[in-house]
């Protein structure tokens, strides 16, 4: 029997995930002084693949994937992850991690605009407040307003 609520556990996982994602810009910038972007990504994805494989085996999940899913997974993996990370690492060769963080902080706004245009989703005051809070948070972290 667990004494921690599932929502608390999910929130802790989300916080951990966001923390790793946030530090990735700084750590990538630091490592790019030693490695080129492609080598960095191959090593990063290699370590991640080994970790996930061990996790899957330890939890005794099946590794079977329907053959019809493979082209989709390959396209999503290459475009959605590898190309994105390669562009990010290459960009960090010429800009500061702070500037990269600023640019990335606006991606939820672009996502909302695209969801309005293509999916006809409604924007609530709660969503707008969340986006503004995120941008203000990045502003406080990346500037000397403290």
C-alpha cells in the first residue's frame, strides 16, 4: 500500500522531467566545447537507449512492435527528436544557453496558435495565464531583475 497520492507522484515526475530538460541547454553548451554536435547526440541517445532498454527489461515489458508502426516511429524519431536535438546543439555553438532558453520558452505559444488554426481549439484564460507565467518565469531567470 502506497501513502503517496498518484497525482503527487505524477507531479514529482513532471518536476524531475522539467528540471532535466531545463539543464540540458547549459550542459549541452558546456559539452560542445569538447565534442561536435553529432558526436554529442550519438553519445546522448546511446546512453538513453541503454538506460531505457535496461528499464524495459527490468520491468518485464514486451519489446514487440508491429511492423506497420516502424516507418512512423522512424520518421517521428528522426524528425521529432534527432533533427530537433541536432539543430539545438548546432545553434548552441553560436548563441548563449540563455538565448536558447528564451527561444524555447515561446514554443508553447506557437503550439497554441497552431492548435487554434488547425485544430480549432479554444483558448481559455487559464491557458493564457499559464503561458504568460512561463514567459515571466523565464524572464526572471534569464535577466538581472532579481
